[in-house]
């Protein structure tokens, strides 16, 4: 998003049945090095703005780790 000052990355936690904040970044890419291998993980990404607000999450991303 053009007005974003950063992004929040959330990962689904099946134990709590909720998305939990995994990281805050100013980059447009993120590597989840803590994800267990050979499993599918679900992520949300939101934009952070200078005024401290956060956008609604985008699509749910499902990633299969190698």
C-alpha cells in the first residue's frame, strides 16, 4: 500500500484458534524462519500507517514449508 509505513505479519495458531502477530516489518517481504518444515501455515498481512492505525487483513495466504 502506498501510504503504509510498515506491515504486520500474522500466523494462524491452531492451538489458540486465532491469528497471532508474528512480526512487524518495513520490508515488502518476510521469511518465517520459525515455521516447522513440511507443514501448511496460514498468514495475514496488514499495513501500518504513520498515525498508528492498521488496515484490515488482506487475503489469507496458505504456504507449505519445504
